[in-house]
């Protein structure tokens, strides 16, 4: 297994929990495949959290780029573009 620092582990866990971040993105950024992500999550999370995560990602189309029905895009919040007036 890779020797990730705490910051990298935190980012991998964050990406793994995100619904729209596919395992392929984690593989590309950290060279960690789906099985590796699962092992890392099992090691780093308590057992209850790991089971919740595992149940959540099982069969989820958005976690697998090949099963997605949409292209990856960026969300833009229009509220951030407005000039705030008093």
C-alpha cells in the first residue's frame, strides 16, 4: 500500500464520500484503485462509518465513470458572482 501522509488520507476519504467523485478520479490523482480505496477506508474509519460508506457506494452509478449518464462539469453558484450592496 502507498505511504500517504495525513493530508492525503484526509483528501482521499473526502473524495470517497463525495457522491459525484468517481473512483477513477481517485485512481488518477493518488494511484489508488477501488480496492485500495476500500482498504484505506476500512483502516481509517470506525467500523460503523465504514459500513455506512460501503452501503452508500455499492452500485452507485456516480462513483463509476463508465456508468455515469453525464459528463463531468463544474457547478457555478450565481450568488458568488453578484456584487453585494448594503
